[in-house]
């Protein structure tokens, strides 16, 4: 994780502009508990999502940060909840729905034309999700 400018994290007196996070995830660990996982190769698809929970804050009497829930992405902005940011749209705050996660296609050629391969399972997965959610709401 990196905050800009340097040494601005948790320092209310130092204005910051942004922060970044770079994470390296070993592919072998991501596949560890899934015997059906395919090692990434050209055209292999994985479902994945990334989430960030952001709480509002204020400065307390001692000049320290204090949680102050004030959701800006909620249906009612300013409500006492946290903001939830995701890489691919979920439709609700529920990260434990992998059928709604984004699709990543692996490509080994750095000079790829960027065209996506056909995801053969997509039509049947969409149909299965539609049936499941229709039955669940019935």
C-alpha cells in the first residue's frame, strides 16, 4: 500500500491526494482448494471480484481520526453505513455471490489484440442464475 504524499497515512495534518494498493496473489494458492480449477492459460476464464469497504471519519477532540459512518454510495446518501466499492457490479452489498463476480480471461501474449474468447459456459450459467433467483423470490 502506498499513500501520496509520503507519510500522510493517519496524519490528519498532512493532506493526502490518493493511495494505491498492489497485491500479488500466488495462483497456486488461489487454486489450492478447488480441484476443478484450471491453471491460467490462453482463453481460460476465472470469476473474481475485489471489494473495498470505506468508512467515513471525523477528527475527534484529540486530533485523531474517529469512525463517522456517512455513506455516499448508499441509496440514501449520508446514511449511517459504510461505502462499498467493487471491481465488478454486484447489484447489492453481498460479496459472497460468486455467480455475480466479474470474469477474467487469461492471456499469455503481451501483444494480444485484446479480443475476448467465447466463454462457452456463460449462456448456461446465466440461465441457471435466472432460474435460481426466480425460484428464490417465489
